[in-house]
């Protein structure tokens, strides 16, 4: 809620306890598996009986492909979310995309919202940063976790995400160029501390890791630890590279664990060779490995925010 005291003074009154399980998955670079992490962490949490809300802040709306709701008549291409950001209306989530999992969908209308926030920024900077936080205040308490899929390019939508979040989870590739992008992410987090002093870094996730990359991973961990001044900043689990799995999940509109189950229950190579089944039904065998990686990431994410909550309660 925003209380206007005068033209010179603005006070924000955001219900931060209501947002204590909001996690922004953010990196200014594209192609670092932000959407993949959001979709699959959310799916695994929901399968473990967490009530989960996913917020797609990307004008490209790629979560629709991951969850398979592109053709769903309820997919409004971000219209409801855009109205909530610009006008303060209550956003309407698509319920039951998976059991225990709802989505505030994104899409092309978020470009309009970004323009509206930019216009608002000159008149009321704090209000332009806190539009998403206000939109989530009422919704978030219904859920055990809220995951925000941040766009790679739009500064104000990214800022709104971290201004609403309790935690930031940052996926990054292990190469030197990608690691440099973490500096920009750190600046983005610091920039909203004036309106969101509760924001903290949940961790950095190394993604798209190739086989035989132990030395590269070790060096990346050292570099990231030096950058943030914390030895524990990088999650232990990583996500390996598998183009075949990524392509298959998007084409079928399923999550990696769902693809893995389909592969395990699908035809054998003998049945395919005999002509008793179609090879296209089999799916990539790498799905199981990637599903294991994402399960490990999910478990570590939960362990980290639960440990932090216990520490806060005992303080």
C-alpha cells in the first residue's frame, strides 16, 4: 500500500511478512535457464504438496511453453498482470496448471506495463518499483512459495521483481563472460534496498554445465565467492547441459520430471527397432540426469530458505 504524504515525501507500507517466500530468479543475460529453473522448481515443489504461485514477468511468456498452456483460453498474454502493475487492480491467476500450482501469466501486454512503469518513474520512483509488491501482497499468503520469472532485458520489470522478493536466486553459466554479468545483478539488488531492505541473496546456480567441467566449475565457484565475499553463495547442485531435453520439454509442454517419467515408461529400443513403436515417443535419455539436477536444486533451495527462517525465528 502506498501512502502519499506530500509531493516531497513518500512512505511505503508493504506487508513484507506476506512476501517472505517470494523468490526472484534473475539475471540480466538471456539463455541462462531462468525460465527452466522457475518452471521445474515450481513443479517439483507443487508435487511435494507446496502451494505454489509462479509469476511470469517476461513479455515473451515462455513459461506457457514449459507448462503447455499456450493454447489455453485463459492465457491472456499478461493482460491481467499488466493491469495490476499499472492500475493496481487484483491480478487473476490461472488456477491448477498443475496440482497445487497456479500462474500469473506473462506475455506481450507486459511491454505496455513496462512503458507505464517508466512513465510513472519520473513522478513517483518508489511507486514504480513497488507495483508488483503491492499486487502480490494479497495473493502471496495463499501460497507456500512464489517464484518470479524475471525478463532478461527490461530494467523496471526486473526492479519490480527484486523489490517484491524476499530472496534472489541467480542462475549463471560457468564461463568468464557470463560470470561478469553477476556484477550487474548485484547492482540491481543493491538498488532496491531502500524500498526492500529484506531482500537477500538465496544463492547462485551454475547452469548449462558441460561434461568434464570439474575444473571450470571449481574456478567459477571461487570467482563467485570472491565477488560476493561468501564461501556458501554458490549452490552445490548444478544443472548440466542437454539441448535434447530442453527441446523436448518445450515441444511437448511438459516439465523435465514429467518428460523423464514419460521416457521411463516409453518404448524400449527393441520395440522401436521392431517397428512396434515410434522413436519420437521415446524422448531423450538425458531427461533423467537433468531431472536429478533440478531435484537437487529444488531441495537445496528449500533447505536454504527454511534454514534462514529458523535462524530469524531464533534471533
